[in-house]
C-alpha cells in the first residue's frame, strides 16, 4: 500500500547531516519526496512510497544520524499523490 507522511523533527537536528542521511535512507528504501531545514531549527520532510518503507525512514528520523538528538517527531499521514520522481534535499 502506498502512503504519504509529512513529518516534522524537533531537537538537535540541524548541522548534524540530518538531511543528507535522511536522503540516503529514503533512497535505499525507494521512498520519494524531500527534506529541508526550517528557520525554527526543525527538519521537515515529505515521504511517499510503500508503507513499510516509509515507516523505515520514519524510524531512522526518530533517532537521526550520529550527533543528532531528536526530542520529538510529528507525523501527519496524508493522501498518497505520487508526485515525486526521486528524493531530494530542499534549500
């Protein structure tokens, strides 16, 4: 089943390669979408793909890369749109 998750990650998540590692994990699991830093210090991402693969990326985001300290993750499940061809870092 294809799903879409719009997530917001709070904590020490900027300046620790969070976006790059999220992109690596997403691409390894054939998840499409994007990730970006927000001005308030959080990281935002939209993930689309097979449910179990999207959930694997979310599990990574709950911990993050070395140096990250995730204090909260907000997950909003949305209707799958299939609008992405790949996974990219947005600036």
